[in-house]
C-alpha cells in the first residue's frame, strides 16, 4: 500500500507561496524532521499539481529561509535542515522594519529583552563570562576615540556577550534585530548630536554599572539598569504620547 502523500494540490495563482506554506506547516508539526528528505521534484509536482518551475521556486524560498538544503540533480529530494535561531533573523528583521511598528514599541521591546538578558546573565554567568563582559566594556571605552561607528560595534559586542552569558539564544537573536531596527531609525540623529562623545561616555558608565550588577549576581538591579538606561538614552527620540508605554516598564 502506497504512503499517503504529505501534500495536497494548490491553486495555480502564486502557487509557489502555497507550496512553501504547506511545507512549512508539515515541518512545524514534525511530520518531516531534520535529516529527512522532501519528495523528489517530480513527486512534488504531482502532489501539489503544479509545474516544475513552481516547485523549484518554492524550494529556493525554503532554502533561503534555511529550512532545507537542495542539491541540483539529487534524485532523493531536498534535505530538511535542523532548526536554528538564525532562521528567525530575516522574518524578525522584516517585522521590525515594517511601518506599522513604532520606534517606541521597538524601544519598549528592547527594554524587556535586555532587562531579561541582564537578569539571566547575573544569575547564570561563569567567571570566564564575567571576564569576557569586562573585556567588552573595556573595548567600548577604547572605541570612544575612534568614532561612533566603532563605538556602536563595540556596544553590539557587549550586549551579545551579556546575552551569551544568559544562555538564551532567542533573546540574543531578537535583541540583535531590535537594536538594529532602533539604530536604523535614529542613527543619523545620534551621529550628528553635538554631544556625541558625552553620550558615548555616559553609555560606558551605564554599562559599567551593569557589569557590577552581573559580577555580584544582583538580578533585580541588572534588570532595572537595562530598562532605566535605555529609557534615559532614547526617551528624547519618542513623542510625549508614547513615553507612558516606556515608563510602565520602570515601575516597581
């Protein structure tokens, strides 16, 4: 008795998107696992009732999303890849960059993420990770004299190291995306600020407080420092009407 097909026919209008959707649904419910193979192109054409070009377009989309690996001419079909948090980056970047999401929402989300990252790091860090966080802070100090671009890169590294110490890769990926989205909206203003050096020094002082809280395993202070520092740094860039949604995260 032949196996039941994984997929069902789709309508020909933008059919490759429907193919992609069905494959993603099949992967999400675990019917196909990492290392398994999709049916061959010919079988996919039959199951979906679409053309070879539609199947190939769908496979390209799935491969670019990091869900499968397809080798031209391989008769076994595309291989299902293991899940990776890297697969979240592109959809998160598209979501964060949409016009419907405001700067204040992005800052609020960043306050939640970085507060949680600091808290986890304060609880779970090793001595080696504390040393790595201290080294990242020292690099931020050095970068002040090198300009905003170098300082921004050092700041990203600092937060990545803190997130790594907390052990949650989802927080790390989401934090990277949200930081990038926030900076994309206000980077020109930061670079042109007449007191940019003072702002960088202020940022280093705040980050030094985080290091102390993490070193002494002060979870509550580490969490609160992230929220307060981000509010102080970015509040002037949002409207007065938006500030209460940020201030709500500062309340005990």
